[in-house]
C-alpha cells in the first residue's frame, strides 16, 4: 500500500476471479452487466465476420501492420473491442448528471484508493492531479491499437480517443481535454 504500479496481469486475474465468483465467462459478464444496460451495442469481445470487416487495421511503432490480439485467457486485461460512440456513451454514464442505472457502482470505482501525491487512483481510474477540476482517465492498448478515456467530472466533459497505432493516444486525450476545458 505504499507504492503504486499498474498491472495488466492483476486486471486479467480480476476477470478470472469474477468468472469464478459468478460462474459465467468474462465476456458474458461484460455483456449482461455493462454493455446491455448501458446500450453499448458495439462493445464486445468475440467479433463476427461483419465486425471484423469494420475493425481498423493496427500498426506497430514501425508503422507495420500487425494482427489484432485475441485473448484466450486473462480477457479483462484487454480483450474488449468497442467503438468511439460506445466509449463516449460509457464515459457519459460515469457522470452524475445522467443518473445511470450503474452510477452507484461507477462512483465506487471513482473513489480514490491510493494517493501518494504523485499518483492518485481509484478502482481502474487515474486522477489527473495537475487539473484544478476532478478529472479521471484510463488508457491502454494492445498490439497496434490504443484507447484513452478522459472524464472531467466537474464540467461534465468526456473525451475518447481510439487509435490504430501503437503510438501513445494517452497524451492526445489529455491534450484534447485541456483544450476543451479552456473553451
């Protein structure tokens, strides 16, 4: 509890633990407990042929095309695929103003669980400490793709960035939020 380090392995393990507790596959849990209640129609793990045709090609740091990762285990570490529309909808549901059916759970995840004045984190959310507003964010990626979601809880602003490159979309998401906050 004295230092913080993000762990994809820990997030993947959490998904396995949830599967065991609820006796259902992680994909089914995401679909029935999150995607369906929030109307996230394009958020899924298993893609059908039509979905695969819509998925952007990912590129590595050398701008070479790379295959999409397909998780057989530890799916919670990065197997979910989504669209910018669904990601924005998920972000808006994190705001108190929408009164989402899942809001009480979202607020629990947004409560700080660690703060050493360098990092402040909740359950999956990182707080942006150099912003005067309450801003939470989480970014991540798999081989050739990155996603960043930034939520300004004070001003009810949501920014979602999805890229099909291994370059860091996190900085872009934070810069976009800062630019919008100044408007």
